[in-house]
């Protein structure tokens, strides 16, 4: 009978220990992957549930907007505290709030063009000037703002001819990663980041003042809901004859019940002597056609922040776009 040598016994023991160690590592890795998969699966389910709650919030918000407009379709004011006030949503096992604000008190980037024919867009020169004026009012140097305004109009219009200070495909073809202009209406303000001259710093400075409505038309500012801190939007309408401070004071002195008409608004002493032609009248109103809805849902480890644009030009009001972002 053959007996194992001590060296052979030691080698066999080391082999067994090595196999046990490898199997342990594989088992631990498999268990960790299973735990991760379970967490991801749970988060995915929670996120889908949160999206369901957000859609329920949309229904509730549009119902409230319809009720608001039904009370007085000719005038929308801040009465009742509906604007910017979060309201809790009755959802089981989660925390959810929704906030509605006037979605028309902004500069519509798609208003930089007019639709000359179906799907064919031409630059609206007066809107380009107005956009440049708005940027100047919020602290962006005149030449820089004028170039951004022209380039933004070139981004949307259908032709390939760059305006003075503007930018068409040839400008973007020389970028490190070449790209082309959209040549169509914007779908989100984030597209502005791709426009020539718009840096991350400038984008953050401009973003709070602009919006994207799904139409080639200028925004109509509701003088009954425009907040004093939004005074640059009101001053933007006038050709350098109304400064931001004066516009802010005008909004602070607004009657509690709002203005009964835009005629009453333009008769305010602070506006006496200022030219308020048809173009300015076209961009003011005492009612609201667009609303912004913000929804925040927290369910377990999942947090959902959603923004939606509501079209209230016809009843019932309807959602026209949604966007989601990471929690701050």
C-alpha cells in the first residue's frame, strides 16, 4: 500500500482551501449582484408607481385649472392663492405635492419666428430685438445678447442664411463635435444650450426668463399674475422707455382684484407718456392660456420630480409636454 508523502498531503490541503476561497468569492459576488438586482427592481417598481401618482396629479391639476377658468374665463388673477402654493396629494405610502404657476409669463423662444407656410418658419425681426432687450435688462451685455438672439432665431428658422451676428450650419460645422441647427420649433429650453454664444453660465442666467410653447407665436403676459420679480419681462415690451424698477413698482401697485382689462392697465399713471402700440398690446392679457405644473413624489428610495406644460386655450385643459429631472 502506497502512503502519501507529507508534501503531497500539504499540497492537496492547499488546493482544497484555494477551491473553497474561490467558491466563496464567487458566491459572495453572486449574492451581491442578487441584492443589487433586487434593489434596482424595487426602485424601478417604486419609480413606476411614482410616475402613476404624478399622472394622477396632472388630472387633479387640470381639473383645478378648469375650475379656476370656469369662475371667470375673462380674467385670471392671483386671488385664492393658487399660484406657487404646493398642495399635497392624497397618495398611499408616499409623499407627493403639486404646484401650479402661470406658464405664459415668459419669453417664448418659438416666438422668434412666424410660420409662413406649414412647417416653414421665418424670423420675426421684432422678437429678435425684444429678446436681445430682455437679455440686456437681466444683465447680459448688449452685443452678446444681440448675437444670442440672432443665433437663436437662426436655429429655429427654416432657411440656411445667417442673420447679421447670427449663426447657421457653417458655424456649427467647425465645432469639435460638428452638428447642425434644428431648423424647426424648439421642444425644450435646453436646446438653447446648443445655440452659438450660449455658455453654461449664460444659459443659467437666461433660463428662468424663457420658455418653449408648441407654437410660433409670442407669449402673452398676464398683467394680473406677473410677479414683481418678473418685471424685466414687462419692461422688455417697451423700446427702452420703461426701466425694471418702474415696471416692478407698477406690479406692486396692482389692485388686489387685478385689472379688468389691458386698457385699464395701460391707463396706470406709471405708463402715461409711454408708447403702447398694437405689438405691445398683443403681448399682454388679463387671462392665462398656459400653466406650468411641478410635481414631486417621494416613494421609498425613489424620488420623482416632474414638470408639465398645460394648455388651457380650450377646455378641458390638457398636458402638452412633460419633463423629468433629478432631485436637487
